[in-house]
C-alpha cells in the first residue's frame, strides 16, 4: 500500500476502517446467529429422537409402520422370494447403487424411513392391497417413484433409495431406532 | 414539499405539520393519467382491495384460530360452526385469496401485452414480481394453517423442494421444520409468518405505487404522454371506473362465497392431517398448478426445482429479454400471436399440474367441458412439451425484433383517441 502523498496517513486510516467494519460484521453475525439457530430443532424435539420396537409379532411377509421423529418407519420381515429378488439385481445398473447386504443389518429384516426421497410423500406398499409399483416393493403416487423389494429407487424422479435409519438389534426381537 | 393551500382549514393545519394531504390531493387531481386507459387498468386497484380484505378477514380469523397441531383443525371447524359469522369470514378469506391471484395474474398479463415492463418501468415490474413471490409464500403458508391432509402434505412437498440443494439441502429443511418432519414447530412459525408477510406485502405495494407515480402509467398504445391533451385526472374519471370494476368483482366474489365456497379448494383438506398417510393424489392450490407442472415435467429432482423457480425468475429479466422498442402488442403482429399462444400454454400447464402424471391427458375448462386430446398423450408428455414452449416464449423475445415488422405508432394519445371517436 502506498501513501498518496496527500498528507493523510491513508494506510492507517484504511486499516482502522477495515478493522472496524470487520469487527462490526462479526458482531452482527454473532448477534444474528441465535435468532437463526432458534429455528433449529429444540432440545425437547431432539430428546424424542430414539425408539425401541418389538419385532416378535411380525410374521414373514408382513410389514408394520412405526413413528420415529414424526416420520413413518417401515419394518418388513421379507419372504425368501423378496430377498432373492433383491439380491439378484446387478447393483451397477441402479440409479443409487447399493447392495442388498448394505441395506440390512440382519438379512430378512428391512428397516427404512417410509418417506419418498423425492419430495417426502409416504409411498404405498405396506398393505397387501397397496400398489407396489413395477418392482414389487413400494410405489409413491405423488410423482410416480418405484422402489424395489429392498427399498431401492428403480424408476421415477426420486434420486435416492429409501433411507435406512441408524438402528441396532438389542436382542433377537427388539430393535432400537435412532 | 412546498406547502399547498386547501379550502379546508383542517387540511391546511395538518398539511403544515405533516405533509400527507398534498400527495393524496396530487394523485386525485393533478397527477397525469393517460386518457385512453381501458378496463385492463382496473386490476391494480382491485388487487389493493383484495389485500385489504385479506388483512381485515385474516386479523379476525387469527383471533379465533389456534396454531397447534392438536387443535388447529378443530379451531377452524369451530370458526365454521360456532363463531358468529365465522363461516363468512373464513369463506371470504379463502375465496378472496383465489380472487387475489386471478386479479394479479390478469394484471401481469396486461403488463405483458402492453409492454408495461419496458423502460422506464423495469423496476416497477420487478417490484411487482417480488409482490407475486411474497403472495405465493403467504398463500402457501396460509394453506397449511387449517391442518388438513392437503395442508400437511402440501407443506411437506414444498419444504422438501429445498432438500434438492446439494450439500446443505437437508440441513435447510430441518431448519425450516424445526424438527425432523412437518410438525408443531412448523405450524407455529408458519402461522407467525403468514400473519407477518401480508404487512410486508403492504410495504412493497407502497414502493410499487411510488415507482408507478414516478414513471407514470403506461397505456394501451404504449406511447409516451406528450402533453396535457393526452391526460385526465384520477378523480372523477378513474374513481368511477374503478368503482364499476369493484362492483363486478364483488358480484363474482359473492357468487363463490355464497353458492360454491369450496369450489376452488380441495375436499381432502377437510380430512385432518395424518403424517402416516399421503392422499392418493396431492395437488397444490390452483394458483400454483402451472409451476407445479413445470416441476413435475423434469425427471431430475434438482433440475425440476431449478426449472420451477426459473419459470418465475425469468420474469425478473423480462425487461431485458424483450428488445423491441415498441411496447404495445397492438403494433407488434408477431408478439401479439405469441402472447395469446403463451396464455394458452400457461393454461394448459395449469391443467397438467392438476392431473396425475401417468394418466392420459384431459383438457379441461371447469364448469364447461373436458376431453381427451389423444389416447397416447400422457399428462407427463403434455407437461414436457408445454414446459419447453413456456421457456421458448421468453428465449425467443431477444431475437424477435429481427423478424418482426412493427406497425406505425400514432403521433400521440389524443390524436389516436380523437380519430377513433370520429369514425
Ligand atoms: C396476502 C394476503 C393473504 C393471503 C393470500 C392469505 C391466504 C390464506 C389461505 C389460502 C388460507 C387457507 C384458507 C383455508 O383453506 O382455510 C389462509 C388461512 C388463514 N389466514 Fe390468511 N392470507 C392472507 C392474509 C392474512 C392475514 C393478514 C392474516 C392475519 C393477520 C391471516 C390469517 C389467517 C388465518 C388465521 C388462517 C387460518 C384460518 C382458515 O383456514 O381460514 N391471513 N390464508
Ligand atoms: S414425493 Fe414421491 S415421487 Fe415425488
């Protein structure tokens, strides 16, 4: 930086200007943050973040829907045919490639968030009478997304497979989601 | 402002201390309005009337409404059944919301036809587009308040649009919701914002009018005012004309409010919200349908969202896209044809947005007729064609002047008006 020769110490003045503006901007940012952050999930909402589910009543080929964090979670005890079908797919051809084994903790038990990864509708397929789409899994009527028997996206506008939440088996018949 | 002298001594007393009388006086008696304004110029003041009705009905509704997921649906039913005149206030609020959009859409198509967005009115137009966006936000937020099935799933789908943003999308959606799904925190903030935004709109409307008074109204000929012979005062000429418009508006409004109050809404919104069951076919309010059709036409999530926002965003740059020096479509033979084609495209997009994507497309004119155009045209195909045409309209505007031979413009407004009355 050069002195313009006008008699004023421009460098020092510039520095003070920039420093003041910077401190002001940081201060404004720090002040605004609590306001913005107050809109994020509060402690009581976060406290409801995990649930336990008893699986002992679910027969092969049956599904149940439980509520977790205000969202439906699909739990399905798959039939041998469904498992074979899900394993038989060439993973490389999928829009969101994921092997069957990576979507389950214990083969035969499918646990997924029942929310379409397009814009958040609940796909049909839990009930025997529902339309299960072209791939025999779930079908979202909102904009036409088809999911296969492992809940992977196969056709339609949804970009990703149905989300698998964090969960673990506490015992053979009890899981903890979240 | 130089202080003026009025006949009324109270007006004089106030004006000396607070200069609010002279701007009103100026607008009514001195500001030049083109003498050839037609009925298309009624829709601005009608939009203002709508805003006032929305604020007045909204405030009394808010005194009875409960923004809590457990009680919201019930409180709206209470308004309908138990609150004195509650049904009237709610039906007014619901139907004027729809009429507001009809009025504003006509107002905008008017601007498009007569080239009102061109210099020196670019900013006036842009402020208008901002008002449209704020109205859309307000309408969307209001529709969630009754907490019916369409409220809930509409809110879910629209907030999820932001999840398409790479990287931060999911964090933004969680932030919007204040939780992990649309729930009580969401309803609470939506209510507050729905209450607040109309007053923001009011502020922006004032800017809109300030810009209008600076650049002066456009007119059906699209030529500048040359002198006092081209203009008349607002009062009594436009006060009376606007009042006639208001009468017609109120007649139509009453027809809906008293005889078919739910026609412009969706019956599923009388089913309480259920986070575990999505209705078989969710649709937004009718005024969002064309944009919803654009969203669904693009098979990719992110691109669909971008296209939808671009469909509105393109209006911001319209003043610079259209390079023809002639404003009014009356003197632009090609633009005129394109304008009507564009209107039809927007209408078809609206009908597309209302139908399920995999079905065969049915052309509908409500209350009048509907027919299948062709059994091989699905809703998706028609949506994709019309979406392409929608954008093509805007993209062809910059090159249009190269091909278009415009008709000669009249020398002045008064000359055109007088020669017409001589015929
Ligand atoms: C730009 C102006 C406004 C628009 C476009 C608008 C739009 C809407 C819409 C579409 C609904 C849903 C109606 C239904 O299906 O039941 C609604 C509901 C509601 N609005 Fe507004 N509104 C506006 C201004 C206001 C204002 C200023 C207030 C309060 C100060 C307000 C308070 C309410 C309340 C309490 C409800 C819920 C009760 C009901 O559903 O009828 N609105 N609004
Ligand atoms: S929300 Fe499921 S396809 Fe759009």
